[in-house]
C-alpha cells in the first residue's frame, strides 16, 4: 500500500491525533495477481490483484491513497473502522463491500476484540 502522504486535516478530528502512516497487526494471506498487459490492450505494466487481509485486534492499515490504484473491498469477518479525508468515518461489517477510487485517501483500524478479515482487490502498477 502507498503510505506516507501529507497530513490531511479532515482526518484529525476523527481520531484526535495524526493518522497512522504505518501498518500494524496486518497480515496478508492468500494473494493472486494477473498481468493485465497480457490480457487487455493498453494496460501494460498493470496487474489485477486479490488479497485476503487480516487485521488483528488493535491492527491498523496506515494512511494511503488509491490514486493510480483503484480497488474494491469486502468484509468477510469482524468490523473495520475506516477513516477518509474530510472527516468521513464508517464501520464496515461482514457482507459489506465498497470501492476505493482515485479520490480516496484513507486509513482503517480494528477496534474490536476479534480479527477482521477483508478481501481486497486492486489494479496496481507492477513493481509497487
């Protein structure tokens, strides 16, 4: 994930401090990727990737952007709290899916006592 963007003021009120820039308690399980340059004209250097991501209790996905790396996500288990620019805060539970386009800069945490399991799919530049 792309990390370390400049601090966005809209996220500060949601947590009372600066958003984290590092992942903590995040485990990447099964990962599958497909080179899209071999499948679709004009997408050379891009891959379609599916990952199973587990956040331990207290785990954090550090602040990152989806500019140039659009994706979708689906919660299999647990409740994920997502924070986006502009003060957006949303708890996402089992069965919930959402998109992460070029305008999304966000971070997330597991505030619960059970692991959160998310299926994350994105299109990214090879070598990221």
